[in-house]
C-alpha cells in the first residue's frame, strides 16, 4: 500500500523516487475460494426479499427491527437488494452494477452493454439478461423520466452503501460472506452445469491468456455462448430456490400402446 502511494507521488512529480520501490509483501497472498452452498443461496435470496412492513419500520430515534433469528429482515434498501440479486444472476462486478444506466440496457432483447470506460479491462462487455434478471431490472423503473441510472440513488452515497451492503447482510445471516463471493459462486455453478471454462471467462469478461495475435484476430462476440451459460446458471438457481417446482417440471411420457 505504501509503495502504491509513493508511486502515485512519483507519477505526479511530488517526489523524485520511490523509497519503497523494492519492498516485498510480508506474506504470501491467498485467493479467496468461498462459494455459497445451496442453503446459503436460499438464505441470501430470502433475506433480499424480506423487507420490513410499515409497522416494523423504525420511528425517529428508535432502532430498526431486525426480524427473527431464522428469518431476518433485509438490512439494505430495495434498490441495493435488487443490485445484489442481479450481481448473483449475471456474475458481474459490483462497481459495474452500480454504474448500470438505462441507456445501456435493452430489456426487449435482454442485453446490458457495459461501456469500456466502466470495465476493468477497458473493453466493452455485453451481458445477457435472463428473464429473472430482466424482471428485477424492470422493477427499478420510476416515474422520473430523467432517471439515468438503473439503481436509484446513484453517486458516492450509493457506491459507498453498495460496498457495505454485503457486510450488513453477512451480519444479519451470520454468514462468512463478501460481495465478490457472488461472482465466484455464479462462475462455479456455471462450471458445475457443464459450461466450458472459456465461455465462463467470456461471461466474467476476464482477460484471455494465450497468444496475443489470436486474441486480436478472434472477433467472435460469443453472445450465444454467454447467454447459454447464464441460462444454465439461472436454471440451477431455480432448482435451489424452487426445488418443488423443479421436480414437478419433469414431464412423464406414457408408453404408446
């Protein structure tokens, strides 16, 4: 952290050299491997839909109601709850969801195009929106014709609250949970559904390895592959959230006499 701060100072000509340039990290860094289980996904989805009633809303000077231990109330706003749901459904980064604009969303066709200015690798990224995601996004429409961003309350305040939302939910559910775990869970569930790893990488908008020339000349959009990947994940999520519906969806074929 100190090294990065001093590099910033060098870049702005505030200092001539970085005295921390050769300092190494004190310990080895480990990638987080947390993936939510079926039960945890169900708990998360339930709390994201369990908002306080009018009677449960806090009066001035009083603490907000928390609900029961096994069925806590959602500790974040409906807009943030919707954002977290779409984050799980699409596997995209939280910062990209916060900046989602109506101008970049085509609900009729089911696509969200993230401008290169808003992506980590600087490349525009097309994200398929399955029916469940489309419904959640559509629910964020307001009567304000000037509404630019999908999730109401965009700005420093919403970005700050969006970063803190996973911690609030983790506390309410007593779970080891972080926002990036949603992205990892979506990717893992797509893999479990048989989606090829390179197609998952396209959904996540990861920078590809391999020969640079291949990446330059391969201009295939992978739109169909990305949609099939997220539809496979949506079916798996439905099986988790609605296990009875998933079982009764099996059609019995009678033997023809």
